[in-house]
C-alpha cells in the first residue's frame, strides 16, 4: 500500500504469522482506476494512494463467478 499521507491510514495490524493475515484500514481517496498488473497483482489506484494485492484474475473469477445476465 502506497499512500500520499499517513493520515489516510486508520489502523494497521498483523495477524497470526501462520495465517499470513494483514489488516489495513484507511482510504485511497477517489477511485481513479483498478486492474491487474501482469495478471498476478490487483492494483487499485485512488487520488490519495495505491493498494496492490497478490491476486490473479483467475483466483478472483473462481471466488466470484459471473452469473448470467452480467
């Protein structure tokens, strides 16, 4: 997560190392764009920062399959 200002982060915590869990709450501001970088990282860009998540488009499709009519 890259933020232009530290006041954009509300909370940040690391969970149990065995779970590889990280929780970050804050704001990236107004959404400017979102998409996959090299099909392996979801990048969400706002006017106040960027969030990058190690997630492929295939993983996302498996978890949230499209339904007919969309």
